[in-house]
């Protein structure tokens, strides 16, 4: 994970700090993605990830050059509680996909995922010059959907009965937020969540976004906020 102008060292919020992942964080990933409930909410496959799958996922999607992945730490204690990332960064069309997992169950329902999502959106629209951020979420993950709505995501479509979980089929929902929509609510949201890290060079705005890496192939976990 070399130095990149678009890849911040840290983004500080009111309750969380986003930082670059360290290699040792793979141990936390091994614990999170072996949890059946985390797997139920985030995996397309039914069941937890195997240790070798987790290692490959970490190396390719977290430590790899194709994603902007950041660790979510509690601000007061520096405890690692989750991960968030952009993938499929598309400079030609000014778009990206967002992913988030809060892996520590005792940190669910405290707004940490909502704040981390807002910080990432502010970085995407304010620093990277992205025009559109999208995500996918399972319809039964109602808490995550409420979280995304709080920071401006709107439902734009659904894949009907695309996920088999808990003995029946569920829809997968596609959501997105546009730059102008974010700017409309930015003041309200950032009244609770400070702006993205300062002191970074803003890349050229869309179109082109020179300096961003090629987008990785689709796949991985859908977004999940708590």
C-alpha cells in the first residue's frame, strides 16, 4: 500500500477515525468474517468465509491497489471496529461503489457506521471529485438502509429475490447518492460529522480523475452499516 495522494493517512470524525489498514488487521478480518451474523448481512454466499478466503479477500480488496480501503477506529480508544472502502473507481464516469462492515457486534447501533459513511462521502465528493457513489444492500438489512438514508442515499432499484437467506428469497437493493445531493445536506450532516481530512491535494474533478487506479472486478460483500 504505497503512498497515494488520493489515499488519506487518516480522516477524523467526532466518534471514529478512518486510517489506512495495517497488515496486522487481517486478524480482525478473520474474526469478523467468520461470524455467522456478519456473514448473513454481508456475503452473497450463505455462510461464513473460510480462513483462506479471508486472507485472499484482505490481500486483494483491502491491501490491494484497486480499492480505497480504510480501517474504522473508535476515536477515544483507537479500537479497530470495522472497515470501509470504495471499489470500481471509474474516472471516466465519475463513479465508485461503497462498502462498509462494522465487525464488532458490541459496536452495532451506535452510529459509527453512519459517521464513517459520511466521512467517506465527504472524501469522495470533496477530495476525489467523484460524481456518484453507489452501493448494494440486502433488503432485510433494514438498519443499514436507515443509516444510508441518513447520509443521502436513495433507492434507485432492486434485484428481485436475488438473495437466498434464512430459508427464503430476498431482494437486493441498489442505492446511490450524487454530488449535488450530498452538497445539499452536507451542512446538516457535517454538523455532527466533521469534514474530511484537510491538507490533501484534491485531484482533478470529473471527467478523467487522473491518478486513480483502474477499477477492480465486481464482487465482494455488499455494504453494511450499523
